[in-house]
């Protein structure tokens, strides 16, 4: 009888014990953007097809240890708006007007907000974005749900001394943009994070 109780206790611990979880990022990181044109502020979005993710740690016990220090290096030539002509124009008359072919970003802070059981986990991720030789910290609201982490924020091109690049694309697309290309750009990223939890049966 005593042996049976011991076995049942161990089985219960394996099924319901608090245990510990290891988090790891896997798969590609999708970096997205949305810019705006015309006085009506019509959005045009896309992503980058060449993104190198450099993980701070392959496995960790929490988001901070897993993600803070992680970086992405983005080849701006890989911009994809689902329109080849537009992409070529963006590369030639916008990205080529700035210093360096690559955009870089590093996660420097994460703050989680309170969440109810079963609902997406919200919070703020702070990203150090380097573009045109200028680095600025950008707060991005994130949500984590069912292994998917999605974050969105906004940058102002003036903060990155990109006035010349903005003027260049606005001049080139003057008629299409009705003379107005906005300096604020929505940026975002999506990544997959899995949790492997082991029960504590000590």
C-alpha cells in the first residue's frame, strides 16, 4: 500500500507539479513595416526577406534572459511590399540615401504587464534601433500568446536624421503620394517562442 501511494504521488507530481520551463526561440523572425503617404495618410506595408537573428541565449528560464541582448541585422535591399517596382524605388531612392546597407536592432529591455489566465500576455519591449548611423531606443507594445510573440512600435525618420532620404522618396513619388510622405513609420516583428516544461518531482 505504501509503495502504491508513493507511485501515485510521483505520477501526480509529473502531471501537476510546478516544475520548471525552458524557453527557446525558433524559426525565422519576421520584421515588418508600414509607411504612410498622401494627406489622407494611406498606409503601405511590407516586410524584409533577409533578416539575421542573433540570439542572446539559445535557451533561458524567462523572456528577459532569452531576449535581452538579442539582435537582428536587416538587409534593406530585401524590402518586400508585394510590388517589385515599388521595392526597387524604395531601395534606390530611400534606403540608398542613408548610411549603410543594413538596419540593426537590439532588445535592451522588457517589461511585462499584468495578465489574466488564458489571455495573451502583454508588455513593452524596448528596442535600440540603428539606422543611418543613428541609434535610438524605441518602445514597442508586445503580446505573447500560444507560442507567438508579436511587437509593434513607431519610429520618426527625423530622429534618425533621414530627412534627405524622406525628401528623396517624396520627390520621386510626388504624384503618387499627392506631395506628402509621412515621417512616422510603424515597425514590428513576429517570432516563435516555445516552452518545454519539466515537472518538479523531488
